[in-house]
């Protein structure tokens, strides 16, 4: 073979080798591009995580209020719906949500000497809420329907629970949670979010919060209060100025 032929053969082989070596790199670049185009899972901050759980709590409070109204009117209510609502309060709010606050938030505020009085009251209200939940669960049975005294005790427990937790969660959302940024570093704040998600997965599996929302929605449907438009007043009376 001539020198010119040798050169052409060398260039041909080099070109084939170059293409072969370049294929993995091209594939890697394509994979990186595809991964970048995939929607990323949204990270939830610790405060946002706790506040959306307060939204879930609020929906259970609406269930409690609806059953309380039926007790006052001496009309029938669904004992199973009440038992289910109380179970969500116990398992998700008290044993999970409030435990996060008690284990990860309250000690940090106490150590920093911040909002000590508020934290003390919040702790006390957690304990009071658990006592009320135990009372509600005892009285949630269908036999309470036939007992006027039992209906009155149940209505009182529901009213006390709602009355305490509305300002409780509002104070946490507007005072405690915003102040968390002032006592922890940004890295510690992010680590708390990861720890919260880890605890949720351990107790409730993946998408634990979403599953709880579905459970609450099911209870709302059983009571006929799922449709948000039912809370819109039909007539808004004008208030005379003083």
C-alpha cells in the first residue's frame, strides 16, 4: 500500500474511533439535558410544612363544628365521621405535628430565651388538647345520641377543642414560626425541613400529608360539607354604620 493509502486508512480508522469515543459523551449530555427538563420535586420549608398541617387541622375543626351544630339541634350525626376525625387529630396532629413542635421547635426557643411564655402556653394547650381528644373519642359512640347528658358533654368537648385550637394555631403561624428564622441558621433551618419530611415518611409513608387530606375530604363528604360553596352566605346583610 502506498503512503497516501496508508494515510487515508489511518484517517478513516481515527474517525471511526473518534465517533466511538464520542458516543458515550453525547449520551451523557443527552441524559443530563433530559434530567434538567424533568420537573423537580418542590422542597417544603419547615414553617410551610407546619402551616399546611394547620390547614388540615382547620378542616377537622370544621367537622367538629358541624357535628356540634347537629348536637345542638338534636339531629342525627355520623358517629363514624366523628371517630375518624378524632383519630386524625390523635395520629397526625397530636402524635406527629405537635411532637415535631415539642421536639424540634420549642426547645430551640427555650434555649435561645425567646418567646418563653408563649411556648409554655402552647405546651400546656397540647396537653389539654390530648385530654379533650380522649374525651371526644369516649363520647363519639352512637349511644351518645340517645343520652342527652352525653350529647351535652360531647358538644362541650368539641366546642372547647375548637375554641382553643383556632387561636393556638393562629399564634404559631403569626408569631412562633416566623421567629424561627431568627434563632437558627439557614443550614439548620433546611435540615429541619428534611427531618420533618423523614419523620412523615416513617409514620405515614410517601405522600403522607396528601393521604391525610384525602381522608379529611372523605369525612367532609359524609357530612355534606365538602363543597366549599356551601359556606358562601346567600344574603349578606348590610350593617348600619354607627
